[in-house]
């Protein structure tokens, strides 16, 4: 279990190194200034992708729990996956609304 925690911790450390954010969580990339709406769209896209990465990790955890013979734990992890899917449904709807307005 410590290995999985270390892998998760490493994932977030790599992600922090990959992204350069100012104190408001916005990218500090050079180029034309983005409008607040464009920044919001970018952030939503980022969090949707981030949630998908977590979902893939949770899927692996659920499989590992099932492989260990703990069906109930596997089902609980899969229930967490459903909440990620629901979060992304709402985020994707918001993204579509922002892009269409």
C-alpha cells in the first residue's frame, strides 16, 4: 500500500513540476493575455483531464482490491469512480455552456 501512496504522491509532485501557476492557479505562460472566460475554460479542461487521470488510478485500485479478494472494497472504490464521472458530467456541461456563449 505504501508503494501506491508513493506513486500517487509522485504523480502530484510531477504535476506540480509540470505546471507553473501563480497564486490564483492560473498559468503564467507567455503570449497574449487571456480573458477571464478563456482562463476559466482552460481551468475546467484541466480539471476534467485531472479527474480522468484519478479515475484511471481508482480503476486500478478497484482491480487490485478485487484481486486481493476484497470484493466489498473494490465496490466502494468503484462507487468513488461514479462520483468522478458525475463531477465530470457537470464540469463538461459548464464547459459547453461557456464555449457556446
